C-alpha cells in the first residue's frame, strides 16, 4: 500500500516466444485470459492509497447539539453521520446524542441523508475493551436507536474504534468485539461499518469484518486506507448555528446513508460465482496450473480496485 512503485523487469523465462503466433484460436485466447485473471485475482493485490478517487462531497458529525438541516445544506454538505448511542454519564454537553426521528426527517425534507455510528464509551471506558461481551451490551442499543430514528434495514452502523490500538489489542479485544457486533447486526438485517484508523481498517478487512469504513487520522501516519468510505480529517471543523462539527470527505456514492421510511437498500451487485471453476484448471497452461483460482471475494476486490483506478487513468 505505502510501498514505492517498482518498475517491471523482463526475465529470460518470460521470453520463450520471440514471435507472435500467426493464428490465435478462441481456445488459446480463453486460456490466456483466464490464466491472467487467476494470477491477478488470486495474488495478494493491495490497492494503494492513491487509488482513491477524488472525494464526491462532505458530511459532518457532531454530538454537542443538532444544527438544522437547512443550515447544514447551506454549507454544501451531503448529510451527517449521527450517533445511535446514548450520551455518557456526566457528559451533559452531548446534547446531540442520540439521533432522533425528527432530525432525520428534517434532513430528508431538505434532500440530506443520515448514516449511523455507535460509540458510547471512550479511552479507558471504550466499548471494545470488553471484547465480545461488550458487543452483547452495545449492539442491541445501536440497533434499537437506529430503528427508532427511522433507520431502515440493509444499512450499516459504523462501530467506533476511536483509538490507536496495538496489534495485540486488536487480536484479543477488538476483533472479538467486531465479530460479535457484526453477528448481531446481521441478525437484525443490518451491516457492519468500522470507524477506525488505518491499521484497524487494514486488520478488519483482512478478517472480513466490515463493508463500510470510516477512517480517522490518529495513528494513520498520513495514509488513507484504500477501502476508505469516509475520511475524518484531523482538526477539520466548522461551526454551524453555534455547534462545532467535524467535516469528513466522502469517497463512495454509497457511504451508508439512509432516510427514514426507506426500505432495505439492495447490496451492490456481485459477480455470479463461476460454476465448476476448479474443473477448468486443466485448461490452464502448465506454468500456471498450480496457481489457485480466485474466490468470489478476490474477484470482487479486483473489480473494486479497477473501478477506483479508472478516474485516474482518464484524468
């Protein structure tokens, strides 16, 4: 991801054919194309941060109060990511928690959208510190508040890891927390989003956790993860109607947004699985016959990478 690009080198073993064949049969073409797809998709292809397209707009997040939708729209934002969690004990300044139906309806009436995020504790009281047991406490609250605010099924709830955790903390506490949270969200016909820094998102994606990713800068060392859906830039804030809000760049048309009264949002179309793909291995050239064929997730990841690179190629 953050490694410098290296130039492709030509090796002698790749120069066995010095002249192009005069005739290219359909079978030969199919074998070459399929082998190339297998090698690319089955390998460890990691998109770089510079593969992200330009932001499509901005959204805000806030907890100290609730600005009007009219004022938010006047600032040019697409909407807001809102807390589906209660305020912490003693944090009376959190007048904007939790999100309520009147606010999301106001947003919808002005053409704005809402996304959901859950965070109750922080620092020494962080929700993830309890591991899977913490999800048993917090996931039901997230689901209930999301629904009460008009949040439909089929949408994600971003689960906050508002820290710069070590790998050990991720392995022992955060992974079990996200796994258990995801199970409850799926049971409620919702999806898991992850709010975290670069490393947290990287580890979560390696574990197949999360479909939407909201990245913060703490511990990210200036990098933006290629799977980033929303990016919360450090210290990028403004004041709307006396309320301090954070500003976030949005990198995907689907950033987890919803409006009250909407039905489930269809998930992004997936490429149908290839029936009997393993049986096609006999059609591959001998030099790549032992390369494992790509699974469905690898194919989808490769296609997502291509879609992200397209704007750069056309610019």
